[in-house]
C-alpha cells in the first residue's frame, strides 16, 4: 500500500523521507507502506502537514481517495477523485472515495482557513482544488521514480497512464499496485509541477463516468439508514412539542411492557425509546407519557411573529450592515420613491433521508459513530465529552447521506448527542441507531429563519436608482453557536445579509440595517443560506424599479453592472439563450434574475404559463453559470437543475408554520415540495473560465424565485411579496 503525503509542495521546499514514509511492514506476501497510526485517516495527529493521507494505492491496484468533504448527493467524492486522477492517471474503474475525518490538520476546510473540517458553503471543490491534484501528482512521480530505479532507466523513459507503468525503451511493464511498495520507499519529490490546463484529460471531461451511479442505481450504496450492526438496537426520540421546553418527568411503564422494547431513557434532548426494531420503538413511543416544563418555551404562532417583524421593520434596523453614501438623504431628493415589503417563512431542509446516527462502544474503549458528519471535528469532540473518552478514542464513519442542504451541519450536534447519550444510558451494552421519522425531522427545528425585508428606493428623473435602503428583520443563525465570534460583527450575522450586503449594482447611496430577533425557534443554514431571501428581495425589487423607470429588466440591470463583468456575462448569456429580445409565444411570460453566491455567478430566465386557477406553471428555465473551472461539467448541470427544483418548491408552496408555538406541518402532505411532474425543462449553459473553481451545490437556488416572481408579474400584474406563492398574497 502506498499512502501518499505531499508535505511541503505548496512551499515547494524539499521534504525528508522520514516525513513522507512513516511506516512499512510485511503483511502476508504484500509490503504495506504508509503513515504511522497517528497520521492515518480517521485518527488524531499532531502533524501540520495539510496534504497527508489523501491517496492510497494497494497492491491489487485499488486506489482509495480520502475525501476531506462528505458527500450528500452534491458529488464532491466525484470531484476530489477527478482532481487526484487528473495528475495520477490511475485506472478510473479501480478508484474508491471514502470520507476522512479525525484530523483538521489533514482535512481542514482550506476555503475557511483550514483550522476545522467542514462541508458547507459550497466550498468543497475550492478547498480541494490544489491539494488533491498535488497528492495525485506526488503519487505518480513516486511511482515513476520507483519504476525507473527498478528497471535502470531514466524517469523520462517511463510512461504512467491508466494505472500502468511502462518503459518506452524496453518491454518493462507494471501496474501501479505492483510498484506501490517500492514507490513508498522513494523520497518525496521536492517540487511538483501540475499539468497545464491544455493537457487536462479528466478535469472538464464530459464523459467521465460518475463513481456512485451504479451503487445508487442498484441499491448497494450504504447510507446511515442502512447500517445494521450485530445486536444493534433502534431508538426513536420524543422531543419537546414546544421549542425551549425542558423534560420534567416521564412514565414508561406501559412502553417497557411491550414486546421488543429494551428500555426508555432520558437524554439531553428528550426521551429515547429503545427497542429491537424501528416498528417496535415507534409503537412503544405512543405509550410513554411525558411532562414538560414549558415556562421558557416559544408559544407564539406564525401570524404573531410576522406582525412583530413588520412593526420592527417600520422602525428601522437596530444595527447597520452597510451604509454607503447618504441613502436617507438621497431618498428625500428622489424624483420617484418606490417601497415594498417581502416576507419569507421558516423552511425545513426536508432531505430524503431523515436524521440518524449509530453509536457503538468497543471493548478496547473506542467509540464509533456512523452518520452524515458534516462537522466531524465538532461531532468528535461532542461525542467524546458525552462518552467520557479522549477525542482520539472516537472514530467517525463518514457516511453518504440522502441529502443534507445544511441540516447535518448542526453546531449543537443534535443527532450525535442523541445517539451517543442513548447508548451510554444503556450502559454501552449494544450498538444503538437513533432514527428520526419524517415527522421528527420536520418538527425537530433547525429551519431557514423567517425574515421580513422592507425596501425603499429612490429614482432620479432619468429612471436611475439614486438610493436604496433595506431594513431586514430575522434571526441570526450563528448567534449562540461556536461560529458567533467569526460570523457576527457589530451585531450583524453575515449569513443574514449575504447577497444584499454585497449586492452588485452601482447604486450611489445604499443602506442595509438589521434587527436580529431573539426567538426560541431553532434555525440553521439552509441551501444557499442568506441568499435564499436576499436574492429574492433584491431581484424582485429591482424588477419593480425597472417597471417604475419604464425600462427593460435586463437592460436596466446591465446598466448598473458595468464594473461587475461576471454578473453581466451570465445575465447576457441567459438572456441570449432564452431569446429575451424576441416576444414569447402566446400565453407565455418571462422573468429574469441574477445572483452571486459562494463565489459562483448564476443568471436564470424563466418562462411560465398560468393555469385556470391563476397559479404559475414553470415551463422552461434557462440557466447560465460561471463557477470558474467546471471540474465535472455534468455535475455542474445536475446541481443547477437540482437547485432550481429545490428553490421552486420553496417559492411555490413550502413553509413551516407555528400554531401556539407548535409546528403544524409534519410530512410532505403539509410541507409541500416540487413534484416530478412540475419540474420544468431546464437548459444549463456553463461559462468557460480559467478562474479557480467555486461551488455549485447552492448557487442555483437564489435566482429561481425572483425570476419566477418577475415572470408572474408580467403574466398577472401581481407582485408576489409574501411567500410561498400558494398563500395567494401579494
């Protein structure tokens, strides 16, 4: 086995052999060479080397890529494999990607400073862009060096491709696996020259098979919900019916008498009903009586909350996020003033696989936890604290998950707490899977916050925007979390205002003020986070201003994007491909929007019709995206399509509502999402770019809502300012 480090490659300084090869031993007839236990994937390490433990080559030619980022359907495993493969050129059919964890020095998110491991913010590709290519290049260079030494030829005589090494001057041949043990004894190359983009074979390839297509299509892909360990027990939770309520007492006598029930135990987050199977646990849960302390609980309903938000918006924000020029003074001098208020509900993540985790304490004192570990360092620390073991005794199994959309990046490690605490309460006598039902997942909190935007703009005599003010009311996601110090500045959570604070238009006077509300409703980042509401408010309002100015919406935007070439380029491309300047067919109506999020630029032109009930039917979406280098173009298109569908469902009909503090919606009959027959025809056009790649998992979401709203106005004359659309309010 060759387990490759690329220590020092970024600094391009020589690397000693002892830093590269940390261990070698014979296993049967094979020589296994790799890092010592302290540097192995999944274990703790004191190393500061950010490139160790990424590529392993076994004697049977299997190549394992250890991914620093988890895969929840966005395809990052395919992405990191492509990056390593571009330089390694192994046999693609022999590549496997697994989730790595346990060492932020190895797997820290480089797009976020590299000090902690996190999959989020559409940063997986940006974080992986250089280090996985370097790791692949290092592996290939060492394989070539080993072959050259063994065959007595210069390295320049060796060709390495498709998992094979061959000498041009002789018949010498070897697979990568056959040369792995010798390669592990080579000194690490002092410098690594990465391929010129003109020579790329895999990055940007349109026909590269996706590694997980077959296992997902055949049902062989393992998710946490599929884990079935020997003697494993299943637990379901009883959570407080009101957010902020606390457990007082419970009576489980009836439940414990039921067949298959093992125990009913208290956890820091409620009551766990443990049984031999899911069905038995669910049946027993209904037999448990629980008394809650609701003195500190949230008891307001949705209508009360929004009434309070509107009143706050009328007063203006308490904290200033942006204050450019003199927006208030300029509004008083405007030739025309336009106002609008936009309201956004709480939204659930509603991933296909509800939350779950499995915990098992082993005889040697190590704790194993299976789950969708979106924040592995934090989860490892929390699990260790609950179990009373050192963090290095906690091994995380990073599972693929059936969707996430931000829900598995929870700063209080909710599902991990439940799994480990339940297993501990049972005395560690068996592995325990905590599995939420759909209703648990829908009513368990961690929503996209509800927001109100009050926008005011002033136009001059020529119809140009003289001033813009946005007053934003809503909860902070970061407040009270480990990320507060980093993300909340001067009372403003950056995730609340992103997309508006950095709005791209050349508006001379701009003010964004914010009031952060203090609620007991738990909130969390939701796919594209702040831009889910800021892009809608901004782009729908810009359309209103274009109408007030009597100008074409595309031309109106482009006039203000002269110094934002990437915004302008995707907007032009989407408009061109949608035939914006040509009138649509009879009964069809168009709208457009553009947004930048997570470093990627997306414009969408929507074409709709209106059915007999007056509801919009989205017929066609033309999407233009500039994400820098498109590592996997097919996945870029897939993520744009998925983001459009996800965003459409939220805009048209998804919402979480509260009645006396209790969540009303429990399943997809109440929390509606886009159905397959409602999916429009989508065309994705990728801007060719030499810029470093950015994310695509989230940026497809923000523009679809305002583009639809703007098309709907052209069809009906109604401005949809209160979401979702099916509320019938404007």
